[in-house]
């Protein structure tokens, strides 16, 4: 592809493809001549008590989806091809201190390890990631700068079901009852955003109240807070000219759901 002078867009995924992923494929198509999708359930980003073994795997179906969408190449390596000889790791100083980084030790280090490999193997001109995993995007952006990958990174907006639930491969874990409750997360984020846009600049109590409401509905909150977009540090007082992320992670039963919404004042 490169010899033909075509620019290459990469979309890294863990498979079990849904419309969230296919939106990323479209974005890649819009910004490059050839689209490469990687499908790899990356073992280094799962903790010992997480769902690596049960994570949905449907390679044949995913390949059909990619074929129907005219994806130019699918890279679906085996574990040994990626980690046959592993010795090194990538450390993160502060961008993983809060949000998912706080509750999933080693998660973003694993993400960086695999994305760094994918960037080196595929050598894309652009790479597309979803806002759904916004902390992941910010950390990969930092790696792109610090490791001089020189790739144009694009963040695609969150794709949601009609009732507001952010699409996720893990949504298949939800029981029917949990699936009905799940959009409550997005509604809470929207409510917090609305109140902030109405003028609340110290949102501590507002957030505590939303946490209680979600807990009362059956969620177990991991975190719900407002973070400065650039540093991913939690903020008690909001200033007009800055951008923030209202982000949540919560369990319904044993399923961990995440979602976020941006506040861009400027
Ligand atoms: P995953 O296969 O879950 O690791 O996700 C692969 C990529 O798709 C990541 O960049 C995710 O942020 C992105 N993604 C997953 N779900 C969504 C969604 N609902 N909307 C937008 N992007 C998503």
C-alpha cells in the first residue's frame, strides 16, 4: 500500500465489532486511502481478576464485517506473535493516576505496549480511537508525541444506542434488566453537564447527589467526577476557558461500564 503511495489509516480494536467500531472505520476512510483494522484481545491490558478469558471473541464474524466495509487489511495476530519475547514495559507518570488508571492498575501500560507495537508494525499515517475511552486517547497522544511516532491521531465521537447507552463489546454481558438500567449513566452525565452550563462552577455536591441516585438505581460507582481534559486530574472548581471531561465508571452486576461527556467552554 505504501509502495503504491497510499496513505494508511489504522483502527486498533479488540474485536466483537459493533457500530462504535465501524464509525471509527469510516473516520479512517475519510482521512486515508487504505484502512487497516487490527483485532487483538490484548492480554497485557487485563488485570488478573478481569475478563480476559470471557471477553467476546468472534473473529470470523468480524472478518465478514470488515470485508463488507471494504477494509483493506485486517491484522489479527496471535498472542505469541505480539508477545513472544517480552521484557520491556512502558511507564506512565501521572496521566493514569485517576479515572480508569486508578482502578485498573497496569491497564494503560498494557494498552501503550500493544499500541506502540501496532504503530511500529503497521506504520500508519493516521490512527483513529474512540472518545468512549478518552483517557486512553490522551495517554496514546502523549506516547505519540514522546516517542516521536508522528502519527496523526483522530478521536471519534461516542456512538450510542437509541436510549443513550454507549455501545461496547461488554454490553453483551448485561442481563435484560441491567440493559434497561444502563442508560441511566449517560442521563446522569447529561444532567451534570446541563447544571454546569447553567452556571455551577463548584460541582462537588451535584456529583455526590448523582452518585447517590445511581447507587439507588443499582449501580456500584467506581468513579464519577470532573477532570481537566489536558491533565486528567480531578477538578473541584471549574474555570470558563478550560475544557473538562465528566467521566463515569460503574458496575451493573459484574459488568463494568464507562462513559464520558466533554465540556468545552471555549
Ligand atoms: P475496543 O475494541 O473496545 O478496544 O475498542 C476499540 C476502539 O473503538 C477504541 O478506540 C474505542 O474507544 C472505540 N470504541 C469502542 N466503543 C465505542 C463507541 N461506542 N463509540 C466510539 N468509539 C468506540
